[in-house]
C-alpha cells in the first residue's frame, strides 16, 4: 500500500513539474495597409517612383513586445504579444503599401535598399509617438518630409483610432488605420510638389 502511495505521489509531482515548465506561446502580429484608397485616387504628375529613405522611432519602441501605454504615464510590455518584425521595418512597409494606393498605383519602396536611384520623390519619417492602449485606442504622431529635386515639404500627422474591442488584434488594426492617415497626408504633400525640371 505504501509503495502505491509513493508511486502516486511521484506521478503527481512529475505532472506538477511538467505543468509548471510549460510556458505560454507568444502570439505575433503584423501591420498591414488597412485603409481603402479613395476611388478617385490618381498618381501625382510625373511621380512613378517614391522611396522612404529614412524611418526613425523612439528607442522605447524598438523591441519585439507590444508596448502598452497605461495610466499615470506608465508603460508595460506584453511579453506574449509581439510584433512579427521590428516597427522600424513594419511602419514604413505599411505606409509604403498604403501610399502606393493613395497615389493611384505609384511604386513605393519602404527603404532605400533595392530602390531605384531615379525615384522622383524621397520621404523621411520620424515617428515620435506610437501609443497603444488596449481596449481603447491607438495614437501616433509622425513628423515627415517629402523631397522632389531641390524642393521639400515638411509636416506632422497626429492620428488616433479607437479599437473595436479589447483584443490585441483590434489594437494592431487601429494602428494600421492611423498609419493610413500618415499616408494620406504624404500623398497630398507629394501632389503639391512642383514637377521636377526636364533634363
């Protein structure tokens, strides 16, 4: 009887240790263009190629975990909810995909790597705010510059998108919609640039 009790106790201990050793599996999220282009979107005159040559983000966001903004200025890091790529790559990729639509199908590269040297417009992005409030909203602030030849325009886009529910997926979708506002402002600024002089 005692041996059976010892065996049962050993099995219970083993199962408990196994359960304690099981870690949650992280869920990964990716930004994507989420705002449909306007039906009448047309390419800016003479603009066929655009390249986002530079993107900067705060050091506090340069991590795989989704950073959550909490009350009283506190932040936390969602250890098991992560970005599938760095935001420094995901943000310009998402803006480039949306900007291509907003410019009526122009080719837009998210970085200078592999981009053509003869791109008509160059874009610089400085992300100063990328706040995530679970179950509430996504809020971003981006300073941007567009250059065509020797002419440039600068601006700032502030966008806040409510989440549809308290899930991380809804939060990521809200961020994608907010980045759509950045793209629309960029498209308007690019259209306002004077055409480059003929060579």
